[in-house]
């Protein structure tokens, strides 16, 4: 009888140990997977809505002005030129230059707003609406990025390409580029929000900094005047 009891005790101990090991094994990898998923999500792109200052690195980042900010801006929010911009890498030859393609989704009525601004005396200045005083037709962009300038816009203004030195690291703000979300106020193109972004040779894009003029988010996440 004693041997049977001992055997049963041993079996019970083995089973209990196995169950505990199994639980530990599930919790361990699950925890690791969860952490990995969080780390991966932190490095992925998505929609950047100015609720945090940075995003990336990622293959694609969509930047937009959130509805809450538009509402807080009042009439200025209704006069924004750009509604959404999608950033992806634009491949160039050589190792010196890198580029980002910016697909542009203009706000309703943006054409009329841009044409009526004081910056468009010589014609609609879509480049300045994005923060670039000077821009060139996309047809002038050379395969290696060398050429007359560093900002090129398609004839239909549906997208642009920004050429800059390749970033040495995702947060290399010495080689960052800017994109503005301006609005029309009293006939002038006025600063609304801005992002600074980098692109590396592998095509990864990072928003290294951002700013919203005159507005901040409070502790509840609502946009209020600064």
C-alpha cells in the first residue's frame, strides 16, 4: 500500500509540475509576444494625428489634421488647404540622396482658397501651401535626385516628391524635411501644423518632430488654445 501511495504521489507531483511548467511556458512566450507586438506597433506607421510628437520608422505614414483640432481652430479649421498626406519612400539612384513621395489629399475648396491667397499673385502656389516657397515640376526630377531643387510637384498637384540627404538614423533631424498644413486667414497663408520627417536609404520614414500652432492637447486629450 505504501508503494502505491508513493507512486501516486510521485505521479501527482509530476502532473502538477507539468501543469505549472505549461502555464509558465504559456505566460512567458505570451508575455514576450505581447512585448514584441507592442515594440513592433511602436515602430509601425499608421495615422499620425499630432496626438504624439513622433512616429516611425515605417514604410508608410498617413498624416492628417484631426476633427477635434479643426473644431478647436474654428473658422481657420474650415480654411485648411491640406486635409491628408501619405508619406512613402521614392526610390532614387545613387547613395547621396533619398526622397519621399507625398500623396496629397486637398481639403474641399482648397483650389479656391489657394488661388485667393496673397502668395498666389503669379498663379496658385501649391508649394507654399505645403511650406515650400519654391517648387519645380515633377518632370524635372532626375533619377538620382540631383537637379534644380529639392521639392517637386505633379502637374495635377496630386502628389509631390521631397529630395534630401539620406538620414543616418531614423531620428537624424539634421537631415529632416518639413511639411506644413497651412490655412487661409485674411488672405494670407498662415501656419497651422507642421511635421519634420526623415527617410533612410532602406525606405523607412520617421516623423522626428511635429508642432501645432497655438493649440495643445489637455490631459483629457481635447484640443485647447495654447
